[in-house]
């Protein structure tokens, strides 16, 4: 059951966004409101707060579409529930014991929690995951490493086997992987912060030349953030070393995998 939340200042903005069919009205305020509500119930650090804002922005379009299924009197409860599940699943790895189980569950931190997440989210299939499972296993693993995609059990087991085969210390690898993800999150958080900064300045400015300059700055930071998201998580050289194959083989697997995804009819890597 969704929590009942009334008389929030964010509600008129949600109504306006719905009536205008323009979710961008909320992109600045809603993620911050969601994280503030989360912080009232959970003790979260400033870094976690920033990461959660970035996480919500990354899934904003999908979240907004799902929220339209709820009446305006219940939609705040949906957003709060969504924020709690994103937080718990984003940081689930911190609650897993330092055991071998960690390595098999590391990619599961973004899975929804059955008892709390709205059923529409649970029933929605991820088209990227479906297409990834159709690829040869090694090809799918190479793609997953380059774009930091969530892996199914077969890919996780293959990765563990390859790491042992190539003589990598598994504990060190996953610790460095966690640190790599954290650094990436910090970069995205900083870039998102600059986008938010110039969005606010744009709203406040009235002089045309100043508004044009702020708009150019905002577009520049959006471009930088897009490039940061599109940048390879693991390079071809790193993947080749991890899996014990040549860089040429890595490129072949990437080419084959991307070709198959394009054949599916859309750029599925945007689901990553």
C-alpha cells in the first residue's frame, strides 16, 4: 500500500506537468523533493543524497510514465515508494556480508523489492536484458563490462570463471569495481549539479542576452554529462586483460553485440 501524503508544495507542480503533458517542469524539483522525503526516514550521507538525485534523474522518464497510472491524490506516495526502493537497491551491496555471495549479488542492487515496489514496475520487461540474453554468452559479457550492464546468473558465473582463469584476485577486482562505480557516480553528480545550477539561473534571469548565455551553458553541461554516460566503463584493453582474450577479439564481440542490438529496432544501450 502506498503511503498517504498530502499538502505538499510539489503537488501543484505535478498537476501542472500532467495538464501540460510536460514532465520537464518537475525535473529540477521532484528528485530533490523525493530525496528530502527519503532523508526524513533514513540517515543518508551528503554523497548518498547526491547519488540518489542522479539515480532518479537517470530513470526520470520511466518513473514519470509509471506515475501517470496513479490518481493525483496517491501519486506522492508512489514517488516516495519509488525513492525508497531506488535507495535500498542502489546501496544494497553495503548490507551484503563480505563473502563469496557478494560477487554474485553485486549487480542485483538495482532490482526492485517485491513487497514495496508498485506492480507495474515489476511487470515491466527491460528490453536490453531480453536482447542481451539472446547473444552468445561471451559477447554479452564483453558488452556488459564495457557498459556496466546488469548481468544474469550465467554471465556472473562466466565472469568469475574468467577472473580465476586469468589469475585475478576476485576480492580486489570487485572492490576496485565498486570504487570505479563510485567515481563515476561522483562525476555524474557534479555534472548534474551544474545542469541544475544553470537551469535555476535560467529561470531567474530576465535579460535576454543573459538567458541565452545560461541556456548555452546548460546545453554544454548536458553534452558533457551525455559523453560521460556514453564513455566505456571498461576499456577494450581492460576487458581483454580480464577475460584473457585479444583486443581484436574484444572489438569483434562488441561489433557483433552492438549489431544485434541495433537489429532489435532501437538503441537498446540507452537502457543501460
